[in-house]
């Protein structure tokens, strides 16, 4: 089965107009598909409304017990179900899930860092069976960035990594997988402020060069590491870029090339 795994987050999730446009394009994408979403800024806003001050270290959220309750409500509830409801209105039969549902994604509580990140999960494995079965029935899984440890504990987990894990598991199960990371930029850019400076293809050698030169940095680094890990595993193609480019049936953005 051909299947597209789409990850969306950042400003697309935070902006109602941008999200509606994304979901319209996503609904029109041909074939089986899976959506993995973020929602960090909305979780931060909700935490502040509840009097819980968010704690971040190098862009990573410290997830204490109170924060875990907030992200569970926001990611698994508010954001996830809004997306599902809008997809139903656009003719896409969707079901909202977390990594705990149907044992889709198992994770381990993060350890080994100088900082205690709290209830943050690092993905152990994804299980392709339930996702593929839903897709075969014409149901689109919409997965919130929460996982579980098989001991009853929910864990806040990076959505980019979850999308990669789902794509790899589906690829290893014999499916033809396209993984696409949608965000506000056209892809990898030589000049972050100029969408016309798009790097159309990125291989590991060029990636190392761009890292050394500072062309790619900060949040793009883990996103690109996930992309290269996916290509090196079992995913047929990986793309990064804007919604309007990546959700065409012939994608346009930055294509990741393996060794």
C-alpha cells in the first residue's frame, strides 16, 4: 500500500486560517494517509491560563506532572479533536489517536541527561499494524504527540520523531511510504529569509557542510536528523517544506537524499 505520513506543527497549528488551508490540502491528497501533529504554543498558552509557568531548556519543554496534564488535554483533546472535526467536514473520515491508543507508539521516559525533563518520552518503537489497518479501511489516523511506556504512564513526545517512527514502521512492514514535514518555510533555505534560496535536494554530505557553515541550525537540526534516519531505514521518500508545496500529489520542497 502507498501511504503518506504528514507531520504538521508550528505556526500552521496556531493559526486557524493556516490550519484550515492545510486540512483542505491534506483532504485532497490522494491515497492512504496519516497525520501527526504538534501544538506546543497552544499548550504553553493553556498552561499560562491555568497559572502553570512553562519551563523550557534549549527549546525543549520540561514536563512535570501538572504540565503533563495540560499537554494531554491540549494535544490529545483540544487540538486533536478540532483537527478530526474539520477533516470530517472536508470529507476525510479521520480518527484521533495518541501513541497509547492501539499501542501505536511505545516510548521510554527520557534519562541520561543532566536535566530532568520529567514525563518526556523518547520513542522505542512504532507498531504499523493498527495504523495500516485503519488506512486500509479508508480511515485517516490523526496522531497527537503523546506516547506511553507500557506501564500506564503517558509521555510528552516530539511529534517530528513520532512521524519518523510511524513512517519507518510502515516501511518496514512493506508499505511504500512518503514522509513529509510541513512547516512555514519552503524547505531548507540557503537564506532563511528568502524562499527563493530553496535547496531542492539535500544529501548527508551537503547536510554536514551546511551544519558547519551555520546554514542549518537550531530546530532544523533534529528535524533533518529524523529525515535522514527515515531514509536510511525504510522510507521511500522524505520531503520538507510549505503546505502548498508538499501536499501536492507531486511534492515541491526539499527532498532528502540518502547515501
